[in-house]
C-alpha cells in the first residue's frame, strides 16, 4: 500500500475531491469543452474568438516594449498572425525558430502589431499531427491538480472502469444510451455535438446519468425503509400529559399544528421507529409541537432528547421547555459542550438514571459519555444544519439499546411536499402551513448603505417605543477576521449614535458563557439593540424585537435572509426588516433583495431561490450539509425520479443482485450515510 507520502501532489488533490475509484473519475464530468478538431484560416479569425490555426514561423525576435518579450509572426496561405510571449523559456524560443511549422490555439485580439494571440498553446508540427477526433474536455482543475494530469487520469479511468450494464434489459426509460456510451460521449464528444443540450443537461447522455443516480438514491432509500420496518420502537401513547401541557399553554394551537401533532402522535403510538420531518416556516410554532411529542413520550414512561445546532438555540429551547414542562413536575436537563465538571456529571447521572425526562442540548448530547436510561424520542431541530454523519452517529449509538427511539427532525427550509415524499422514500413529512394568528407581516425595505443615518434614526424611534432591535452583520468564513471588524465597528458606531441605549455585540468568536450572558440580557429586555453576526440565524425567539437591520444583505443567500427576517414579527407589533446593501448589486443580488421585499411566504421564497440559483443546488450541499445529488435536479427531473422510483421497487423485488451492484457503483461506501 502506498502511504500518503508516496503519493504525488496531484494524486492527493484528486483524493481530496473524492476521486479515488475508477468510477469516481469516470463520473467527474468536464466543465466545458474546447474544440481542437477544426483549423481556422488565419484570414478568417476574428477579435475575441478562440481560434486554432497552423502556419510557418516567418519572424521571431525578442523586443523590449516596456518589458522584454518574444514576438513571433506566423503565416499561412492567406494571412499573418502575431504571437506574443511576455514570459518565455529558451526552449520556447527554439520551438518557434524561423521556418518551423506550428499549430497554435488561443484567443485572438487586435494588438498594436495587428491581430495577435498572447501566450497561445503551441505545438510544433513535425510531419503530420492529426487533429483530435473529439472535443477536448476541460475539467475543474487547480494548481495542485493540473488540467493535463486530470485529462489523462480521467481518460485511463474511463477505459478501465467497470461500466457494464447492470440493469435488466428493457427496464431503462426509452431513448437512454448505455452508461458507457453516455460517459464516453460526455467526456469526449464528437465534433459538432449539441453542446447546448449538454449545458442544460437535457441530452440523453445526461439523462442516463441522472436516471442512474436517482435510481441509486431510491434503492438506498427503499432499502433503508425496509430495514426500518423490521426495527422495533417503544409504542408511546399517553394523552394525560399532553393534555395537561395544552391546558397550560397561553395560546390555542393552529389547525396546522393540530394536524401535525396528530400525525406525529399516530407515529409515536406504533411500535416502529418514526422517521419524520416536521417542516414549517420560521415562526410557525414547531417548538410547541415538539414539546407535545415529548410530553407523549414522557407520559408513556420514556425519555426525550432535543438537539439544536448551536448553544444559543439549544438554550432558547431549554428555557421555553422548562417554562412549559417543569410546572407539570418534569425534570428538564441542559447539556452542552461548554458545560464541564461537576455540573455536567450531575446532569449525566440524571440522564442515565432516567430522572431527567427531557434532555436539551447541542449535539454534545450525542457524545459518547451520554447514556440514556430509556430514550424513546429524539428531536433534531433545524435538521439541515446537522451533518448526516452526526445523525448517523446518533442512530448507531441508540442501536445499543434493543429498541430504536423515534426520530423527529424539524426544519424551516421547506421542501415542496410531493417532491420530498417521492425523494425521501424513507422519510415521512409533516408540514405546518399556517402561522399563528395575530402576526402582523414584516414589512421589508431595501436601502443603499448611504441611508445608514436614516436607519439609525429609526432604531432610536423603536427603542423609544420600548421595542428591541437586531442588527446583523455578515460572516463569511474566509474573511472571518474582517467581518469581525465590521461587526465591532458597527457596534461602536451604534453605541455612539445611541446614547443611553444598551447596545450588545454577539459573534462566533465569543466564549459560550459570554454569548449566553449577552443573549439573556437581550431576551430579558435590558439590552435594546443587539449587533450580531449570523449566530442568531436560526430559532432565536424574542417577541418584543420589532426591527431587524441586515447589513451587506447582498452577501446573504435568500434562504438565510428569510431565516433572519423570521426573528422579527413574532409578536403582535408591526415589524420592519431593513436590508442594507452596498452597491454595485449583481443581478442575482438584485433578484434576491427584490424577492425579500415582495414576499414573506417561506414556500414562495424557496421557489424563487430555486429560480434564481438555477437547478442543481436545491437541497444540495448548502442546505443539507452534504451534496445528495450531483447530476439530477429534483425540481426538473421529477419525471425521471418517478421512473427511478418504480424501477427501484422492481429491482428490489426481482433483481436484488442488480440492485446491490447498482448502489455499490453509485454510492460505494457512502450508501450507509444516505440512510441517516
Ligand atoms: P419555529 O417554528 O420557527 O421554531 P417557534 O416554535 O419558535 O417557531 O414559535 C414562534 C413563536 O410563536 C413562539 O413565541 C411560540 O411560543 C409562538 N407560538 C407557537 N404556536 C403558537 C400559537 N398557536 N399561537 C400563538 N403563538 C404561538
Ligand atoms: Mg425553531
């Protein structure tokens, strides 16, 4: 076995991209193509075009024009072209010796000396150099992974990869080529291939890849559904405790909340583990639904765990749930990564003894040292923030007990329902599609950053009315330092402009205890203005906050802006969201801000987001923490998805070996992850 050290830099770079098996490389598609199959006559080439011409070197000199450069003239039967090299090696000079015949390729532009190519690719012609028969693929490359290396690696992997047809004859949707043909075509398309159909992924070769990918996905989902059907979970049915909780709530549930509570209740009452996604727009009231589910579990004599992606969120949940559940005589434990020592030990003991009915925390809850006496229900908030691997760890851990717990995931990033149901064959979906009554929709205004003073005046008004204000600064990982400075500078500016007002600062670099202190001042109402990086993105609940200012709004994604805006408009007071942008705005930036100003409906936002970002990214890396689909697009390929789903069911019934081979080809070692 070669060790890491024996591997070349390009090999290691390939591995980092997940290009390990031949099939991985074969599935690594070009970004675009270059057409080196044709030659242009020098007289025909035009400014701005990429051209390939052949000619004889008729002049070759090194000149000092501002800087030292090599200037070469080549000629064919009808014209002349200048080649200019600002950096050059003696070997290049030799290549371009007078009288040599060369083939050059590059972008043509009108230069001082006439039409020219700067730094073209040059091949010396010794006798005949046949033109390639196929377009040349251009792969995403880097300094560690040069284009030429990758081309060779892909071409030889493509030749070696076991690409035999795995599907039984007659089962493919009509018109699709074999996988081998499809890949051959996509890596090395013949001259004149319909490149537009490659780009919009409508070409049959693309369709075949999408179909195979969706098939693998469906197979893995169906398999995991079957496996789950064989698992046992405690049947959690209690009506007394949920009824007590309802009676103590200061509000009545909305019809949508009632519906999802019933759906979840029915799942919990069955002796099979629930695997349900609860989706609902920000502010739609998912927490109380989770609390009612927890009450059903606890009333039936089991424990419940509730996990949130950040400490702040977990603590918010904790406070809310303690307020609801402790009056009913239940013990709620709070576990977090930062809680160490005796306090932590005591908590762990309460969890292990079963004393703590509900455990709230960050994913620290799933760390090795947490042992539940009788875990019956696990609730995962803002599921898209959780790595699939983490969810998997949770499940594997719970398998040590004989019974599986029920699993409820909550998300404010809506997936169109029918799509979710088809795609996640192993996931049931409940949707809260209405907001609690009495909310005044948030009014959104878009201002250029020059209007900052106006916005600060508005803050002063709100604070004078006894309201609270969020001011959000962007946090981009690569420039964390700079962003921190922005947040700090804004904090200083606001503190100065608002004498007598308590302005707090919250960012990711602060210690957990510090964050908690700031957050509790703000939610307690003593602090009126909170300047924050996106740590408040999900779930924070301060109903008295009526104004949110988002600085550099153009840097945020649409889903993120929507999440942020959801932090205001939580009470009855009319709320405003101000999006401050710094010009110039890109087209997508404009479209995003316009969408925000025009609608507050999360499903509509998700639809626009899809439209603006274009296909391919929906539910992709950004939302789920890991790219689930590389080729197919759920919104566009619903017909293929349906076909894949039908074939997956058939394969599992009649051709289990083909099903296994297909999943292995496509998902390899990743299959296990996709179940979580
Ligand atoms: P999210 O779905 O974004 O997690 P929350 O659960 O935080 O929303 O609920 C938002 C706010 O609405 C909370 O203050 C919550 O107590 C309140 N709430 C939830 N359900 C109702 C309801 N049926 N009527 C009135 N207020 C409600
Ligand atoms: Mg929430």
